[in-house]
C-alpha cells in the first residue's frame, strides 16, 4: 500500500483518437480487504490525497487513520488524473509516435475520458466495486460521470462544490485562480501547489469545459435519472464558480439525493479546509445503509 503506477494499455478517447501506453499514478492506503473509496482530486491536485507525515496530502485533514474517511475502515485510492503532471499520462509523457514529450500536442480529453481511464486502472488493480466515489470541483465532475458511466459500480456518490454543467464563466474563474491552494490572504494552512505543468493545466481546463452530464444524453434532467447510487451533494456559501442554488436545483432532479450547504468564509475553496464543519456528514453517509428505492432529499446548513 502506498503510491505506484498502473498501466492500462491503450485508451480510445471521445474524440476517436487512440492514446497508447496509458498509465495512471495512484495512492492506495488502508486495509486491502476493506471496501474501497475512490477520491477524485481537483484541478491542481494530485493522487497524493493522504501523503505522509513529512509531506501531508491535499486532503489529509479529511482522509486518514481515525479521520472522517477512516483508512482503518476503508481502502482509499486516488489517481492522478489523465492529463495530469504527477506521473499519469499527460503532456509531459513521451509520445510513442515521436519519442518526444507531447507538450502542447497532447490530445484534447474530456471528463468522460478521465473516468474511463480510472475504471480501467481500478480493474487492473483488481477493484471491481466501490463503496463511495467522492471529489470536489474537477473531482466532482468525475464523480458525476462515474455515477452515469458506471452506475452499478458504487453505493454512494459525493460530488462536492460542482454543478452538472460548467459555464465558460466558471472555467474562466478556474483559470485565474486554483482549487488546490488558496489565494485568500486570511487562509493560514499549507499551500498545496508547488508546481504544475502549464500544458497539463490547459489540458485539464479544456476537459472541464466539456463538463455537461446532459451532453448526448437528452439534457441534464434525463441524465440525472441515470444516477442510481445514493447521491450526497455538498455546496459552499460564497462559491462563485458553482453557486449553491444550482447545486440544490440539481439535487432535486436526482431520485435519491441529499443536499448539504456548508457555511464557510472560503467560498469554492471551502472543500480544502474546515473539515470539522462537514467531515462528520461524510462519515455518516458512508456508514448508513444505502436505500436506492426511496427518495430522501433534504437540506442541511452546517454552521
């Protein structure tokens, strides 16, 4: 258990391009025989969700021994996303056709491409069933696509700080900020981002611009009905990129969903801090029995 690289072979992208020799970097921590939680990182995050005592991961406040997502009870796995720059196939990788790094010639990818790559990686690692798929922002986009593309593969979906589609305005806000560190001067915690490849950054921004669960599925409302897992949506006050009212409206479209509003000073970046406000909510939903037939939409405001 720890970090590693998993090779998944070739991957046909939505564009029709065949990406060869694809690999994903991953972190896997917890009891091997336990149920699995898949964590999906945000735009400038990485697979190092828990990290080490010397170098804590970007969600080490939420995930770990005795934490809200308890690695004493679950196996937690996270992949560096396809197109990333922390060991997964992306612009820094060698293009087998040229023998040189892809750089800015790396093909355009979508959120769905990312999820298909992660599914292949889990299969290669011998993981067929997931207890929970959780993630925020770009990670939340993947959570939603996981719930549609592989609807029977998990019990609970936890999309955090994400809407079912992203406007160009939202992408623009991501482009001038970041959601793995903080630009807010009032934040005193660690800055997660130390480096990030510009070509990976623009590759992932481009993928985010494709995010629309209704694309090719008859619209958002019809696509929402394809979500069969329990859905727990979290929104944060003052989030300019993914407004809470849009997340709440989405939750009303889902057959078995809960909507939770977290009060925070940090807006969109609230998912990276103040775990005492909302970590217990995650823990409780992971532990309760899942009932797929009954609708249990309600609203909670965490103080």
